[in-house]
C-alpha cells in the first residue's frame, strides 16, 4: 500500500512538473518561439514533433494544447501592442530611476558623507539594470518588426 502511495506521489509530481514546464514554455519563451504568431506556432509544432519522436505523450498533449491556444488567441496586433507597452513601461522605469539617482546624489552631496557612496552605487546598478531591460524591450520590438516585414 505504501509503495502504491509513493508511486502515485511520484507520478503526481512528474505530471505537475511536466504541465508547469509546458505551460512556461508556451507562455514565456518568445525568444525561442518567435515574436509573432507564425513563429510561435512553428516553434511549438517543432517541439511537438520532437516530443512524438521521444514518445513523450504527456509533453505532446501539453504542447498540442499550447498550439491550440496560440491558434485561438494569438494575434500579431496584440503582440505588437504588448511589445510597445513593454518599451513604454521600461522607459518609465529608466526615467524614474534616473530621477531618483539625481535626487539622492544631490541629497547625499549635502551630507558630504562617503558612507552614502554605497547607496549611490546601488542606485546606479538599478539604473543600469533598468537601462538593459529597456534595451532588451526595444530589441524585441525591433525584432518583431523584422519578422513581420520578412513574412
């Protein structure tokens, strides 16, 4: 009886992990799926073929569901808006962090304490991260437009 429970527990965990990884793949991997709907469909179909060749029925089922979702819900115009919105959000982040850095630098300069340099460095690091995220978002939007014009 205990071995049956352990087996069911292991199967439940495997099923959960497989479902989670398929869902993550289907929704969060634009870099690997392509940035437009056709690219997403093609990437998922390739993964389905690979899963079939590996006789992985659970993965095939999850990927077929993901493909059905893309076929039903994916619209290139919606993706374009998503990428544009991301650029706007990241631009606002950079603006906010630049403003915060300037304010804190001015405030800390009045104090004339070297101890605040660590805080300024941390703010600079956050600003650099935000700038990188903005650059990545702009690159993704540019790549989207390239894919759309090469159709």
